[in-house]
C-alpha cells in the first residue's frame, strides 16, 4: 500500500514519529528504521523537537514528545464534556457555589463547562472564557504537574510560587483568595486521563464573604470528589 500523502516533508515526519512509537532511538536508529538520509532524519527530528512532538531522554536519544500527549488529551475532550454536565451540577448543588471545568490551551486556560449558582451573588465564568495561567486555583492545578522546563517558564510573572505548587501536588487540590479577581475565592482539583496526566481542572468559585479566606476547608473534599468522578469517566471511556 502506498503510504505517501503527496506532501513529502509530512510523510517523512510521520516516518520519524512512527519509528519512535516502539521506543527511544539514536539518530543512527532513526536512519535505520525510516530509511531516510542521515541529514534529513536529523533535521526532521530536531524540527519536531522544536514543536515538542519529539523530545530527548537522559541518554540524548529521541523519544516521542509531550505535545503528542496534549493532543491526545484534547481528542478526549468530547468524552470529558459528556461527563462534565451532571458532575458540575452536582458540585454546584453540594457546595452552593458556581462550578467550572478548565482546560489549558497554550498560555491560557479555557472554561469548557460550567454550572452557575442559581441566585444571589456569584462568580460567573461563561463557557468559552479564556483566563490567564498566572493566577487562580485552576491555573495552579493546570501548572503544578507540568514538565520542569514548562513549569519554570510558566511561573514567570505568576501570582503563585514554586513552593505553593509543591503544596498543591502534596495536597492534591489548590485554593486562591483574590488571586484572579479581587473579592473572589476558589478551590480546584485535577482531572486525570487514563495515563494519569492532568488534563483539566475542576473548580468552585464565589465571593470571599461566603467561601472565607480558607475556602479549601469548606470545599476541597467536594471538588476532589467531582474531579475523581470526571477522571473515572475518562478512564472508563479510554480518553
């Protein structure tokens, strides 16, 4: 069968990625597996590394990169959203606060699902809203388990510190008090895909007057439970 798409450079890049599917490879190993000329194999592998589709292991060998995991997680978004509605509604009803689900996209986070508090003072985050990754408990969750280089880069200009994120990893949840918006507090927990990678953050948010300056004491367990239900839904569906 002819595997050519007619776009030579993409066909060759696909050969490199397919060769790495079976595990780490040296440049010589890539040449042997793909049949590409050594300079071509090297040029493509380095270009794919630039786009995070290829990375290097501790021995300097080429391996599949983290961007592929991110794309695979995005492909599972429909399955995540199918589960999100009832889980967020339950979280809102249990806590009495607005509930949201966020995913990371580049240097921003996007609200992909929400269940708003029905009445009274509330924190409204419309679905589709883009918020910065520099502040807020959901941003802390989406940043805390990142690879070291991306974590270090993301902390530049952030309202939280590496020490704070270490605490988030230890506890398994994050809180913020007036970090993203004055007067607003929130609590978030990680949603994990089948590979245990953090693919989203589930949150509740509302006025500090109700959530207090220690919102985690009030709502961390409910948010963790919601995150566990969403994670279980992804594992069941193989997202």
